[in-house]
């Protein structure tokens, strides 16, 4: 390819495409700069520098004007490296902006294959803010060359190629669809890939084997506290300025102490408490309304069964194959006939209609409440009780609880068994109150294991291992890095912040969870049984024996997501790897996989490295591995996080802690006993406040499908796979997601509780919230 020698007169102009009355979120910045052509520079290059990100919720347009962007075409190439090109302007910061600049360069520069991007401050003092570089497009010889960057830059000391303020000193971005290392033929490109990884590794070391904040058995994580991402500052705002951080909570609690009663006089007052706090804190009326709908019906056993299938912890129920020599053996002897509609237990087990949820991760966990005096004014014990529940699928296909097993092992108490009252039993009668109290202890175990194990351990720490290993071993030019980047981009900074906020000294977990004082024991219990195969959703469903469990919408929608993502990954892998042999030769991908298992699990004491492979040699296994990563970060996390406020804010449905021991088998249970067992209103407020902010998407979230009327940005524009054939793959995924959304909408018509957390317009593609 070449360029002509004709030269037109140089000029500089500003082309603003936004009208004066346009809304801020619709505005876009465009500036054009053209350099004067010296006589020996005769090839025109047009650079379109796109910065900032697009958040429809933004009410203002912010600009970055603290310096210039410097771009080098084909850096490290002895014969084709361009001079450093300075691009000046007022760049879009947290809103999209495009600056266009024209340059005349020598013919030897030729086709742009690689760009180096850096920024420098025009001030003598260090600049305050970084700049988010989205992508660069270069127009050369009537062709377009796309360079997806999607990273922050901070002005740095040009004499030192070291990270500054959590940012790389410069970006090295490969053009096009990306390439595997062994497919590269240019030495300067290979040098740039190595430099790219070298800088990233210096910024993301693994934590050492003995780190105080790491529990005994816990996956490896990034060892530095400063990694720049577009989610970091949002996380700080969300948990510090938006009344969810400890400092803000402390201020609120100071106002509440001495004002709220020690307990409420009836369960309904907890519902009024949600509505009151929603108005005081400015919570979404829609979110509060959903929570109040739960409060109206949650005492009903069919509703409890539905929540086990469609609630925040719906991925743990499993089929019971036998009760002999099991935890249920003593309890089934007194199982009332009416709970099985006149059938024998043996019959319904054979028919596959008996299921269970157990909470063994709480075994051996001491009681909590160390923070209780500070928070409530009196020392309390918050009881940790492993509580299990057996369920039965009725003839009407509804799932209902039929037996609850409570065991206060910490205090050496024997297991007790609790059964539903007869259907005609009045709510105020003793038998009904006994059952209601038993359900409270089961609900408390649910909240503790869901928050610590399902959400934090599985949906966060496991994903951090993938993200750290990917950034450290896959160059930004790698096609699989470009596939994963939209999904892993927020994982590391979220985890760095969340670990400090949730696990450090004075952790938030200890402020409202019974098990919060001893999270290291809970994590150790969880990770003893965690295995890579648990991430393969179709396989995990079969392992739990729930393929045919009726009303299991979590399974139905999750499977649809899995197969859509699997097809998406398959198409991308086929474009990247012509044959299995290419996977074997891909040093970067093999290092990535090896580091996941070694640094994430093997060196951390996990038995059999938690089942993770140390290498992958086939496209089939690679597709499964990558699908599991994307699914776990997006779909799984949305399913178990998005509705926590809905189901956990009404304290009697899911108390985060209980301040009396579980009842003895022959205890006469009264409503006073139930109310005195529940956490005091101050603790209820902390729980609902935390759950509200954890389950509320941030303004920076990107979803599989955008929804302009709700201010949601879709996956379009976030992907780094820009080649035409890759764009076709993305479009097919979006088409499948749109069809899934239509199916979810049809299914939800006229129902009391809509299950829409996995509608693609509600599923964030990463952990940015």
C-alpha cells in the first residue's frame, strides 16, 4: 500500500456536532487538527482519538484538558516507526469524546500495525485525573485501522517506564482482530507484546503466601491496592458518599441510636421500616415495592419454596436420593403424613420429588456479635446455627418445605427437627409459631451462606483469579484477551476495594452477619469443596439432580445464557484458532491457564488444585473454559446478587443475625420469643442498606442489551473485537439475547413476582457495581 504525493494547504478547524440545546448525554466532542506538511512528509494520516465512556445517567459533560496525548505509529520498528505525534485538545473524560488530528508522515511509516499511546501534563505539578482511552482509528491510504485500547492513562515520568497512579505508563495497542503470538512475524510487534506484559505484571503481582487478610484456604489475588479502572472511583463513591460505606453508616447510626426501639412489637413493623428507610435514604421506589410484596406473602410455605428456586441463593438446592445414614434419618421418623399428601417418603423419593438445602459451610463457625455493643449499646451474641431444610414437590408442582433441621453445634446441642403445621392451623397457634421460628433460623443460615459463599467467594474471589491471570499473561493484542476484556475489566479494582471494605479490620460483614466475625472459617469450609467443574453450569445442574425440578426459572434462564455464550465463544475461538494445534502452540494462553491453577489454587493449598486444568489442548475444552469465565462473571453473579434487597430486606424473611439460641424441641414458642430472636432495628437497617447498594447497578454498568429508556448501556461499543467477522459474532449474540428478553417478558405477564434478573437488559457484563 502507498500514498499519493499531492498536498493541500494546511488548516486547523473545530467541528462541534452538538447543538446548544442538546442534552448532555447526547453530546459528543469532535475536534480536528491538521499539521503543516514539510516537503519531505507527503503521506497523510488521520487519527481519530476516542476517549471517555458513555454513561446515559450523566447530567454533565466533563472534559480532560490537563495535557496532550502522544501517539507513535509502529513503535520499536527501526524502519517504519513514526515520530511522536502530539494531539492537543479538550478530551472527553467520563463522557465520550473524539478528537481528530491529521498528520503528514514519511512514506516509510507505511501501514499502521501498532500504536504507542502516552499522555503528558501541561502543568508543572502532577495532574489530578487520569484519562480513559477507548480506541484510536487511523485513516491511511483509503483504509481504516482500528486500535482498541480501553484503559486509563496517567501522565508519567518519560524517563521511567513504570506504572503511575495505578496506570500503565503507556499503552501498546495492536491493530485489528488481534493475533496469537506465534502468528506474529514482525519483531517490533513481538517486542511490544513482551513489553506490554512486563509492565502489567509489575503492576499486578500475586499476593504472597502469607497475607493477613487472606483466610486459610482462599484463592490467590492481586497484591497491590492501586489498579486504575473506570469502576474504582465509582466504587468509592458508591460505598462512601452514597450512604453505604462505614463512615456514612456510622453517621446514620449515631442518629438512630436511642431513637429506634430495641425490638418491634409485631412482624409487620419491619415492613413499615423498609418503607420508612426507603423514603429517608432515597432508595428506588420500585425496589422498595418489590421488597414489600415479599413481606406480604413470605410466611407462606409455597412462597418459601419459590424463593429457593428464584431467589438470591437458588443455585444450591439438590435432589435427595436417600435418607438412610444421613442427617435426616432421625427426623423422617416423625414426618407427618399430611406433608406428603398421603404418600410415603420412599415413594416420593423414587419419583424424584424430595430435595434439600443444607448449610454445612457454617459448621464450626463460632457465634458472632463482637460489634453488637458498639452498634446497639449492649453486648449481644449472634447465633450461628447450621440449618437444613427438606423440600417436597406437591401434586400441583409447587415446592414446599416439609422439615427443618437445626443444630447448634457451637454450644454442643443435639439436632432438633421441625415440621409444618396442618393446613388449617391458625397463624397464632403454637404449632405455627414453632414452624415460623424454625424458618427464621433457616433463613438466617441462608443469608449468611449466600452473602459469604455464593456471592463473595464464588462470584467475586474466583473471578479475580481469572482476571489477574488474564491481564498478566494475555497481551492486549491477544484475541482471547479482547474477548474477555469487557467482562474482566472491573473485576480487579472491585475486589481490591471490596476486600478492604468487607474483609479488613472492622469489616462490614461483622456489622450485620452472625458469621461475620469469622469469615475465614466460612471461606475455608466453602473452598474445601469448591471445584472447577462447579463452574460448568449444565454439568452442575445434573450433579445436583435438578434438571426436571418444576418452576426452576433460575435454571431455565441460566441455561439459555450458557448456550448463547457458548455459541458466542465458539465462534470467536474458531476465528482465533484454526486448529487444536494452535492452542497447544499458544504460549500466552497456556501461561494464563497455568497461572490460574498454580497461583490461584495449587500454591494456596487447594486439594487437587480445585480441579482446574494446568493446560488445554483442544478447542472444545478452551470453549468450555472461556464460557465458564464469562458466565460466572456476568450471568451467575447477576442471578445471585440482583435481588438480594428484594428478598433479604424484610428481616423476618431472612434475618442476617439472630440474638437468641435456637429453640429446644419441647419449647413453647410465642410471638414474643420470635420478636426477641430477631436482630434489633439498627442491625436490620445496616443489612437492608448494604443489600440495597450491593444489588443496585451503578451508572457505569454495561449490560448484554441496552435500554435507552432506563439509561442502560448495552454491550455494543464495549467489545474490543472490531474485525468485521468478529462484529458479526457479537451481533448474533445480541440477536439471541433480544429473543431471550422477549421470552422473559412473555413469561412474566400477569404474575405476582416477575423473575427478570436474567433478562439480558438486567445482566451486567462485568462486576462494575
